[in-house]
């Protein structure tokens, strides 16, 4: 089946000027958008070492703060999924981005555990839908044969949030307190909102494919009950496990178990992020060339090895921690890029918004459960040392291996659709 995808790609591959200037703008805009959304979530991990003692919260409560965003994002995604294909995607994007900005500002003024928890819920209610809208726009505007490259560039936001956002956020947090990064994110997001409002064209092609009497909740039910879609949603559940389990306690593990200092964290995240920025487009181009499932398998193998090594480390020199993180995120990035491209090939055009919304919700909810489970598995001693992180690693590795077999069937389905489209 991988050969079918490769053959399909070669037959339909554009020979020149793969992307127009406007295509380039859309890709850059979505990458920046993802940057703000991902940074808002990821910044909690390195801030954990500062935030937990500042608000006097335990690892389980901190896990709840992380999962609060995920659960609220999942719920809102499900509620919005039935309506996702009824409106111009640009208008939906601006509406939910507005709510995200408000929620992030609230995080910047939180002074108690309860306030922060509530602010994360508000942020998740709106921010959790934005990713699915973005991927629906990508699927609407870009063909499958170049989608790996598009996903590679957009997923650079994950790395850019480390290179630019996390180090700057940590510097701001060390200087002015843990609230400062959220204020920074909200301010930058306002500028992004203005650019989207002015320059992004309406995305309405999917509206012409819908039946006039297509009810929102009926549309939601049909999407959820579709057997092919359901298999993808199940695969997404396990796909989300790794990041949501390891990342919330990454900074606390690095400082208390590996011997990294707060001042060294920006260096660690910055170097790792630079490498991931380089790897993102390369993995995307490679997935379009040799096959998205092959790249997914390569990335899984790298990730499994690095998780096994990283979660069993003791006091370790900074250079070695950086090296291990570079390889770990190289594997993670390849999985994100290839999996996103494969999943985008599953839904029919008239179902894309609903499908992406539900898939995002499933990812967020399963990630929230994973974060809570992680908070119950690991224990922070009075000295700060994180216990049972190696057990967490074993759980993540098991999920990684299971997803390989699940994505094999997703790949077969996408290959079959592409083959039928040519024939």
C-alpha cells in the first residue's frame, strides 16, 4: 500500500512552484497560530518547577491543571464538531481565537490554584477547537501529495515554541514571575488575530458539498458512528498518550533528577527546539517522498529508544541531556508530521470540519486522562526528587508500539482512497 501512495504522489506531483505566494502565507499564518496555541499548553511544563511551590500544589493537582485544559478542549471540540462544516472556517477560527486570548490573559492574572484551574478551562474551551479548524483548512486547500510538507512546516510551531517561546517564557518567569509568559502569549496572539482578520480569505468550499437539510447533531452522529472514522479516533487516543504523560513533569524531572538548573532549562529547550525546527520540514518532505507510514515507523523506533533511555537517567551532564532530547524530539516530530498527514486523508470533504473537531477532542480528552494518570504514577518527594518516572516511560513505550499497528490500517485506508481517485 505504501507503494501505491508513492506511485500516486509521483503521478500527481506538481513539477514547479508547489506553493503560490498565498499558499505560503496560509502555511506561515497557520504555523504562527499553532505556535501560540502549542506554547500556551507547553509553557506549563517548564513552569511546573516554579508554579508548584508558588501555589503550594502537589504533582496530582498540577496534573489536574494540565488536564483541565485538555478536558475542556475535548468537550468544546465535540460540541462544535456538528457545526464545524456549516460556517466559513475563517469566521470560526477568529471566534475561537478570541476566546483563547481572553482565557490566556486570565491565566496571566491568576493568583490561586482555583483561579488558575478556571482560567485553563476557559482557555481550553476555545483553544482546543483551533487546531482542528486549522487542519481542516489545510485539508481543504492542499492536496495529499504535498500535505506532508505543509504539515512539516506547520508542525514547526511545536519546535518554534521551544526555540523562541519557552526560553523567553522561562526568562520572563524567572524575572517577573510565572504569570509573565501568559501575558506575552496573549499579547502576541492579538497581533496574530489582526493578521488573520485582514489577510486570510474566506474558506467556504466545503459549504457547497453539504445538503441543505443536514442537521448539525445529525452530522455529528454520522461522523462519530462512521466505522472508518472511529478506527482513527481510537488510534488518536494512544497517539496523544506520550506527550501528555511525559511533558507535564519534564522540567521537574530535569531539575530534581537530572541535575539541570533553572538557568539551564532555556538552553536545553532552545537547542532541542532548533533541532526540531530543522527536522520538521525534512520529515515532511521525506514523508511525501518515501511514504508517510514509513516515516511514522522510523519516528516511533527513535522515540521508543530515547524514552527508554531518558526516563531511566540519573544525574547527567547538560550536553548529554541535550543530545538525548534532540533525538527524542526528532522522533516525536516525525510521528506528529506523518500522523497528521495520514489522518487528514481519512475524512470525506463534507465531513472534514466535524472529523477534525472530534479527532482533536479525542486527542485532548485522552491527553487529559493521561496527564491525570501521570500525576498519580509519579510522586515528588520532599527533596523534590521525582519517583516512578521510569514506570511512566514503560507506559508511553507500550502506547507507542500499539499505534504502529493501528496506523498501518489507517495507511491502507488512505492508500485505497488515493488509488480510487486515480482510477
